[in-house]
């Protein structure tokens, strides 16, 4: 049997030259490189932020909306082409925290992340002598999220063409409310208080702040809406090719508010305003860093777990490999980092773990899949591969999705379905699938993807997990006598659906499940 992973590790940056570059003295000890003064690290990870939608990325609507992120980019490196490893929360974070691709850790969906006790970069940082603290959303371990999250993920390839999601229309609070998403502000306040309490400590620190913004529901206030340049809010063009997997996704995501130009623009304005609030929270924390005199001695990393379609391709939420869902923001500033640099190389969240190890002057585990970003941060030569990989095995996608990007070309393989191929230079909106017209380029990109991962074997493994997991859950709830009721609720949109109003689970629906369990579809 072919191995599932055939990628190669790039060489590490030499410790001594890296330490000299960031101005630390060093010596070699039993534990590795030991410095007289290690830098602090602040990692801010937000949820569902399209990496293209910032002023510093040249996004027209955001010229006045992201001043703090724009300022961070001016004193660091802005990675223009950063990607998620998996366009949904838990698998993305599980991959980043473990430093390994989804297919290696089998963190298939929002219910199946890392198992407790799996080594993470936090463990290594603590071994390196760091004081570590987290506030806000983490979401990288197994067992969280709703019943719907697990059942719709397990049943994805059964092609149950019923609603699996429901969301209200975009909402604007008619007042100048600053703290719209109060939970995120509370976590930011806790991070600020922690910074002040630990600013003079003997240990270097690693502080993680996880925000839920700008994750839907789409809600903002007039305060943030005014920051958005309305003339820059576009209506994305329609796809010229309606892929069958995306057609299924559109159906089960169940957008109920229409596709008029006015509605699409409102959704996008509100989403952009939520990014403006995200920026304000980031600014609140960065100001505390300055007030504590820690800015010059602290690396700051700003990222998101994945993006948000925000009505591109007439879709909301994430769960696909379009740019709106798969591109993420990545800005890094700190000691020795080049300032005001825009880096065009393809990078991804898999690179965060090895980068943290280099920041901490600590040896990297040998089995990481990513490559440190330190060469790009310091302006040194890099042997980084010229491609990035992402995959998806979760809800609202009726088969696995495997994305490989190299240069302007993005190739997406869907086992059992036709692939998609885009030239992002010529078609940044990804509305023209070139796969039928360019078979030679399809073959080239498919061979590259297969040289990294045996994606058909991975897809079969994930689907086998789905069937076994659902079969066990189904039997449990048949014994309890609530199986049909739960299925009716789950496949009527679930969120906000009263059980009495749910569409009944029919014998025809169950027959489809039965055929799927037997492998007949």
C-alpha cells in the first residue's frame, strides 16, 4: 500500500545565525540553545477572517477599517498568500497546534480533533521555559460542538439533500455600540490584565488570545459600519461553472434570505464591519503591550483559522477551498523581523509550529510537516516548497476536498467527482473552472498532489471513520427511541428549529442512509 504522506522536511535555519539576527546572546547546553533573554510571543488567532480583507492588503472597502492591523504590517511582515490547512475550525486548529496535516492526525471534523495528551507547541514552549497562558477560543481537541456538527459530518457522503444550517439575516444595531461582541472584548480585557501582571516576570511568556470574531452570525453596529467604504463593497460575479459538490453545499447551507444585490452587499458590509471590530480588539491588546514596555521584546503573530465566503459563489460560512474560505491573514512582527515587508511566498498555518520553535530558540520536533517562517521574517534564504496543501472532510461537502496551490494555479480534487482548476492571476474570483479545457495542467497538478498525499486513500479512510461513527451513534439513539426526532431536527436546519416545526424524517430519507451504510452509494 502506498504511504499516505510523501512530503519532505526543509532544512532548519541555523540557530546561531538566527539568534544573532534577533540580537540574543547564546550558548549550547544539554537542552539545546539557551539564551540570556528569550523573546516573548503573543499569538492572536481570530475565527473566519478572509485574509484578503484588510486595508494593508489593498482591499478597497477596508481603507479605514483596519488601522491596527495595517500598523502591525508596517512594523513586520505581511504574508499575502497564507492558507489554512483545513477550512473549518477544529481541524484547522488541530493541524496548527500539532504541526501536522489533517490526514496525519486524523482530525477529520469539528467533533474529531486532537485527542487529549497529543503533543502540541504549547508543550514544547513550556519545556523551553516559557510561561504560557490562553484566553478565548481554542477548539483543537475532540469532543466539542453540537450533535449536528458530528452527524452531518459523518453523513456528508450520503448526500442527504436537506437543510443542515440556518442563520438569521444580517443585523445592524442602530447605535454607536463599540463592544458589539462582548465576549471577545472580555477575553481581550483578561489578556490585557494578564500582560500587566506578568510584564516584569523573570520568564519569557507565550500568550494566546482566541477571538470568535468575525465568525457569523452577521451582526455589527453603526459605529463599525461607518468605517467601511461602501463604494468598495462589491457584488461577487456568478460562477460560470456550477460544480456538483458546491451545488450540494449551497443546498445544505440553506441560505434563506435571497441573493439580491442589496442583500449580498449588506451581508458583505456587515461582515467587513465585524473585521473592523476585530481590528479594534487587536489594537486594544497591542496598546497594552506598548504600555507595558514589551513591544520591542515580543513577537506578535496575527492569524485566522480559515476564511468566510460572505456570499462569494453565493455561499456563506466556510467549508470549501475557494479563496474566501481558504485564504487567511498572517502578519508577524517582533525582534529582528523585517519591517514593512510584503511576502508573496505561499505559506500556511502548518508553518506556525516550527516558527514558534525558532522564536523560542528551541529545537523543533523532527516530525513536523511545516517549515519555519523565520527565513522570510529575517530576510534569509529559504528552501520552502513552492506549494501549499489544504484538505477538508467535514460537513456540507459530500466528498473529500484536497487543494494544492503552486504559482497562480489552484487545483482542487474531489474523490468521486470532477476536479476544479483555477488560474488566480487571470481569474481571482475563481468563476472559471479550467479543468475541462486544460487536461495537461490538470495531470501536472494532480501528480504534484499525489506526490504529497495519496488523497484517494485518505478520503476512503475518512469515509470509513464516518460510517463507523454514524452507525454507532444511530444504534445508540435507536435504543433510546429518539433517533427519528433527532434526525428531523438536524436535517431541518437545527439551529433555531423548534422540534414541533421540524420536517419529519421520512422512510425515503432512512432508505438513503441504509444504502450509504452498505456502501451502495
